[in-house]
C-alpha cells in the first residue's frame, strides 16, 4: 500500500520550506460562504468592513487568511517578558483559543502555519476543535528523513480528513534577549519606564541582546512571502497562529503600514483577524484592537440553515 503524505519538503529558508499539496478541504463550504463580517476598531490604520463577503473555492483568485495571536500564556498571566521562551497556555488561554475557533468555524481552512512555540500550536489545535469541517490538524515533521518516514500516514481517507500544520521558527515571537523571564513592572522600575517603552514599542531599537520589531519583521515577512503567500495564490485557505510581534510584522506587510503606524498596533490574545486575498491584494474583514473588541464573527440570520446544510454535506 502506498503511503499518503502531504508532500512537505524542506527547501532553502533555514530548512523549513514547504510544497504542501494537501487536499482542498472547502469545496462544499464555498457554496454557503456568503456572510457578513463586522468588527469595531479604535485604530485609524486598520479598517473594518461591513460589506457582504462571498468566497468560492471554485475561484482560483480568492482565498481567506486567518491570523490568530495565541491565547494567554502562563507568563502573560504573570506579566513576564516571554519572547522565545516556550511556555503553555493558561486555562484562560485555552478558553480564548476555543472561543477563537467558534468565531472562525464557518471559514474554510486548508492549511495551518504556526510558530515553533507551544502556545501558538495549542491555540491552533484548540481552535480547530470547533471547526465545522471536523478535520484533524496534523503537525508535519520534515526535520529529517527519519522523522518524515516515521510520521507517514498510510490511509488516503485519513489524509483527506486531515489538515497539515506547518511549524516555523520564523513565526516565533521576537526574542527579548536579557529581558526574557523578567517581570515587566520590575523591569520598568529598574531601567526606567521610558527606556522599557522604547524597547517594547520602537521599530528599530532592540532590548539588550534581543531583537527589534524590525529584525522580527525581516524573518516573519520573508517566511510569509516565500511559503504562506504562494498557498493563498493557489487558492488555499490558510490559518496562521503566531504571536503579537510576528503578526504585527505580517499585518504591516498586508496593510502597508509605516514603521510608525505598526508601533501603535495592538493585538488581543485569542482574537482572530480575517483577510481576503484576491487578485494580488489583501482586504481586511475584521481587525480587532484591544481586549474588548468583538473580533471576527459571521453575522447572518440563516446560521441554523447553514449548519443544517453543512451537516448534511459533511460525513
């Protein structure tokens, strides 16, 4: 019996490239995917749209991009600089991830990209437990020939019921250097509020032995252009679960923000953002700012009808 694989092959960018040929999962969703998305925003640089959105999987020029900052982590709860330290979600973070999944449950997903950090991976996995596709996210291990062989799936049926998850360190949170593990309030008292604010909110000034937002942007946007954008261009619907600064970097690219504008951008934990890629352009369909924003929801008076129709179509 031949093995069913997602055909993920390492390529040039630090060995984490892909050529994923996962089966398209949302042909049936396209016929019912005409919903209204709304979001309140307090930021002039981000736009919310209250117009009908229609996506069809039959169109090769339209695809959806979902961005989700991970749910609250144990170090978020303790007000510590986390950066690239690998800590899991709190109970609240788990609940945020599940709620995010409910908000995007009708948006088709063909592929998932996450950072290499557990809090982003947990968020993506938990969100997908709420999705109406009822497909299983499977992390693709292609770091070695042995890893690829040992994780191979030998069932075409199982492959069709799965969504490939690609992990990449380039999507990690920015590295905070000597601040990692320090309490934010105590750090401000030690170095001064202005200095810490400069490290956290400037575009090109890094903390001691750490990354600036500009440095984080260089790796995150390069990865997005080389590996995620081609999937969108091919018509696949993509979710990206990552971090505040790596997502700010990507949004800077999508919305063509200036280095000054991106420093004022705030992203709530566990709140999804939706973009539509069509004819080489990205259109924002929901950009939440602050913890009280509604985020991305599908507004329709026919949700019960959609659910019934989708349940009839899904196995």
